[in-house]
């Protein structure tokens, strides 16, 4: 399976960041995986944003939960991120990743990653 | 949240040497649910190990993982030139998922 991110490149402060992850080589509607988004500010470490399961259920990082929505595009094999009220602190490379279902609710590890897309928040 | 601390921040070694990277958790990581990733410059992270010690498909056997509870180790037995990268640990024993800050492995 392969994941490919597409994003706006540049978003203005206070606006909404929208990112789409296209999945090829496998269906997102499988019970074995979570479809996840992770970000990495320039020169910094990794931060998990959230995931969506084939049922449509979601789990988000509590630090971002009030601003995040992850959803499926039901007509395509894609999932999407919306992050509202962005600031410069949201500038990062955003990765789509496939997470493996574990026995512990809300947790996963990531066996496949997209190449990432840089989103810059600036006026 | 479980906070992961990695040490050292930077490790400078030569090809052929052995590398030992540490990941320490602020609380016990349930079921040893700890993963390691390698990130080369300008690339996405790549899964090396899950479950603290289970190599992902295609990962050479010079990479090994050990540990339990709060202390975990990634060992690279004989460094190859392509191993010089940043390494991250990640715990998935409790929500939210968290990553360590990374260890940079440099060529000496």
C-alpha cells in the first residue's frame, strides 16, 4: 500500500488547514488498520494528530482535539484532515500513515508512511 | 501522557562500530508496546521495530531491540553508511500515542 499527501502549501493564520491522504494498493475500509496523520515541525520531532477507523470512529491527540477533524471521502479511497484556527505553531511536514490495530484502544504503531507535505502558516 | 526521553541526543560513531540508543518512559509501557523508527534526512520515518523487539519486514538483522517496563534499547550491531540518521521511539501502550525527541546518529 502507498499513501500520498496533498495539501495547500501555505495557509494564513486563523484559517483552516485541509489535507488529503490518498491510499493506493489497498482499501481504507479494512478492520486491520487505522488511518493516521502525524506532523513534524521543521527541525523538530514527531507529533501524532489522530486517526480514523474504517467504521468512521476517530481518536485524536487531546492537545489538538478541539481543532481537529479527520474524515473519509466515501467516494474515493481517501481520508482527510481539517485543522482549524491555525497559527505559526502549526507549520510542519504533515504525514499520512497506516497504523496497525492493537489490543489497546486508541493506540497504534505505524508501518507505512507517505512522503509528507510541508504546510506553512504565514500571512 | 507518557513522556519518552531518548539518549544520547547525538551519537557519533564510525561505520562498523556498534550503536546503542536508549529510550526511557515516564511510566511503564503496557505490554512493551514500543516501536522504533529511522528517519533519513528529507525522508519520512521508516518502521524498524514494533513490540520492542519485533523487526519489521525487510529490516536487516543488525537492528535489534530490547527492554521492558520503562527502559528500552535499540542496538545496531555493525553500522553501515546508510544507518546514519535520526532514530525515534514511540509508545503505543496508552493513549495518547507519544514519540521520543529522537537520537541523531552521526558519522564520526
